[in-house]
């Protein structure tokens, strides 16, 4: 008897065709609605989309009070989708210079969409198939760049979760009973002072407590001061505390604080021997930004010196690569493909040197062995935070690695640094800006603005007030939908990493590696002209600059 074949399983796929039509319609409707939103603006601001979809100020409670359960037609639904995007930054714009958010590669977007289309949960290979294998292929590929040939890891939603997995593994390693009996009260975590602010929150979530998260001061180059680290560790040892983990910085958003991994590892080993400790603190590198430099580790300094790039750029690449040469003796690191891996959110990975992480992260009632690596036996729920485990980041990251590989990522990284170099050179030609972070190993540009007219007209001129006022003016323009650069502010920026020499600075973050010199010149001219208009407005109207307090989430 011949088994009939359903027509929907071969040939055309009506649901897929509907998806493509709806996607196309939604995309153009959102753009059309944005242009309607900008209709009251003038000139090019009516036609071209800026670096941000326009948005008006609103109150959450007032908006929620108006919530209804009305359903919408397909046409109304497409328009309703626009409300989600109001106020959202557009990384497709050359003027989007706010933070480390790239325009994802089309290949990566397709991967993410395909994982969504087939609704893949990468929790068990019994129904998630090889998505779990691809997850480990992503991890192992990056691990091999640093000779971690037995690395395993976990795809997760953001760098904060990579940190949480690292600290949880450290706790289980130093206090095995904690998996079943709870965390002892004598554990501390030490982190680079300039590292990400999430470490304290992670310590709080895991029950160590924020007060047990200690920050080691850094030198002028952003590296952890080993003398200070030794001082902190000796104090804690004398108290009877145990150092569960040392979190090194593998590149920060501003100033790219980056520890010398070899020197830290050597110091920790010497400290363990000197104090006859029966454990070694877990060494984690918070490299959710700096992981891309791992692609350089197999290249000699001479090879990098032959790159088609300026000496300014090549020297930074070499210095950063050299700081990662000690990773062989670390235990784990973090990766964000959505930061500088040309992927959409969220595509993060916690990477462990070995499969030990699977035992360190479970509840202590299961022991992984060779059988767990057979098909239909690999169960991620035993060690993951979530059971509904997204797969979009896994496939998008894998597509990037297979599309451009380490060679392509190196090229993109070099382009980003070359763009920073061009911005710095153009800023130096103008008398309005002063670059503050030429020594940063990253590609961000931190700069000050000289409000010369305001300073000349007022004996009690307050630069910080002027900077905050100007930043708000620029953000208001972008929020209206104007075609104006979207950049950011850095309150209390430490000049030369000196805590006694701070200022309110500004931040430009170029993420498009092919940003042309003409575009850079136009961007800087636009900001410069706005400075003049701002000063004229303040002086003409005798406006009092209101002190604005901005949060400092970029770090």
C-alpha cells in the first residue's frame, strides 16, 4: 500500500510564504510609520530615517493604565508593531555611534530567523537535534584559538549570564557541598576595578553578597595592580575567607581595560604556593568584548606588523594579543557575538576549559560521564539556568564563524580600529574637540568638548553642567527623529585613569568598519555646528544650565 504524502510537506510551503510576505510588509510599514512620525520636521529629516526611530516622552504607569484587550486587523497590527520600535536605535545608520551595537550580518540574521521559524529549543538533543552540537562547535572553535582543545560551554542571553555561570562554577569548585547544602559565608570574589558593574549583582544573585565582591585597583593602563591584588588576598586569607574567583578584565566598553593574563596567572600560582592553599581560585576572563582578539593568538607579532593598517592600529592589536597569552591556565571566559561578532541579540557563550563545568553547574546529584556525550543522552537542563533555551544565538554565531571565520573577524576588528584612528585625526583638526583616550586599546573615542564661548562669558562656568545640557539637547534631536549623530556621555570620566582628574566626557562608538572619511568629517562637523548653536542659545536667552544626572551604564 502506497503511503500518501501531504502536499504541504513537499513543494510549496504556504506558511513560509506568508511569513515572508508578513515580514516584508511589517518592515516597510514600520519605516513608513516612522516617516509619518517625522512629518513635522523639515528637510531631509522628513525623508531619511535617523539613527533612532522617533519617540516622545511618556510615563509607564499612564501608558499601562490605557491598556485594552482589543484585537487588531492585519493592517492595524503592522502599524501597532511600530510602537515597539519607537525610540529604538538603528545600527544600520552611519550616525548610530552610541554603543557597541553592530549591524548584524545578513547571514547571522537568517540563522536567527531559521531557528525561530522551526521553534528550536536547544535543551535536549532528543528534540533539539544537533542544535546542541552546533552550540559546542561554536564554543570549541573559539576555544581552539587559545589551545583549549577540550573546551565546552553554554549559549546564553548576555554577558551577565556568562559571569553568573563563571562565579557559580567557582563556588561549586571551592565548596562542593554548596550545590546541595548552600553557600558558605566565607567566600569572596575579586574583580578588576574597571570591569563590568554586573559582578556585584551576580554575587548578590548567587548568595555571596555584594559586599563580598572586592575590586582590585588598576594601573594607568587598565591592568589589575598585582601588589594591590596580593594585599586584598592576604587580608581575606587572614580573615579565614576563601577566594572563590578572580575576575580579570578582557576588554571593557570604555578604555578597554585588559589584564595581562600571564602575569595574573603566574601571580596566583605563586600566591597559592606561598600560602599553601589547598585550592586555586577560579580564573575567569570577562572577555565578552575582547574575545575577538583571540583570533590573533596564533599569529606572530611579525605577521600582525605586516597587516595593511597604520602603525597606531597594529601596535594596539599586538599589545592586546600579548595580554591574552596566559589564557592557557585560565578556567573560563565569556563571549558576546552581538557585541563585535556581527550577530543579532542575543548570542553570548560561557566557555569552560573542560567539561567540568557540566558537573560544577548542576545540582550535585548527577555526575557526567562518557555516556552523556552520546546522541539523545546530552541533557542541557542539568546545568543551564533556563529550560526554555533559545537557539537563535547559536545558529547566528555559527553562521558567522563559517561565513567569515577568524580571518574575517580579524579584518573587521582592524577596520574598526582604522575607523577610530580616522576619527581621532579628524577631531585633532578641529578646535572644538579634545580626544581623551588615545591610549585605549579599544576602538571607542572618548572626547571632551570645549565650550569656549560659554567659558569666556561666565566667571563661574561649569563645564559638567554645560556638557550634560548639550548631551540632552543632542538626545532630544535624535528622539524627534532628526538625522543627527547618536552618541553618548561619560560622566566622571577618569583622564589617564586618574580618579582625582575627572570630567564629563562624550563617547563615539563606531561599529561600521567601512565608515568613510567623508562620513566621519560630516558627523564631526554636524556636532561642532550644534555646539555653536547650543552656546548661542544659552547666551542669547540667558538660560540657566540645569544640572542633569545621567546613569553610567556604559562600561
